[in-house]
């Protein structure tokens, strides 16, 4: 393939207009974020509502309350999955919709857990929000557990925030000494 560069004078009016639009569009991106992109911060009211959802999340895990937990979800078949660090990780739509596996290990196992969140970052625009956070979950019996990072996507549905997806990493932690 041979690329031929023509002088600007050979582009014609349409080419010059395209070049000007292209330059304007991309020069504004290169200059840095615009006000529109900086506006993805949760309003005070939405921040509080999302914090209530997150508090209900940790409280439901700590109290073993699957009904409270499920009331925070849009439905039980949302994408909900551990993301493996293994290079052979090959997710499918079915494999990342595993709330049932989480429910079995947390709510139906007969064990009690304590869960906490830290480094919570909430980004929101209209009826869409994303929460990024670190978590730690420990068994009340053994003290063993896991910590990791999770990303929740939320939608505001009829005035209430609901989790529509959860993806997380997890690393084993031993009993605190």
C-alpha cells in the first residue's frame, strides 16, 4: 500500500472542512477534560442513597440476610462474578451471571461473615452510577476470608438505586494474629 500526501491546496472545499472539523474535535480532547466530563459526580442526594445501598449490602452479608441483599439487586440473574487473575480466564455470559454461587457460599453456607468496604468511589450521571471499592470479608468462625476490589454498576429504577452488575477480584487472607 502506498500513501500519498497531498498539499492542502489539493484537498478541495469538502476536504478542508473535514480537516478543520477533525482538528477542532481532537484538539479539544487533547486540551484536557471538559466541564461535561467533570460533571460525573453524584449529587448529595444520590450520594446518600448510594451509601444506603452500600450499607445495606455489607449489613446483609454480615447479618446473613439474603432478602435484604437481593432487594439491592435489579434481579438475581445480573452479571455477578469473581474475575480470575489466571491468564486462561475465559468468561462467558453464563459464567459471569453467578449470583447463585455467591448466595450459596455466603447466605446458604451456614457460616456468618463480617464484610467491610473502603476506598469507595462513586461516579454518577443521571440514572447511571458506578461504584469502585475495596472490600474485606471474613468468616466469624475461622477469621479467614478474602479481600479484593469490586466494581458495581447501578441504575436508578423508580427512584431507587439497584445493582445491575458486580464484578470483583478476591485474594485469600488468613486469620488475623
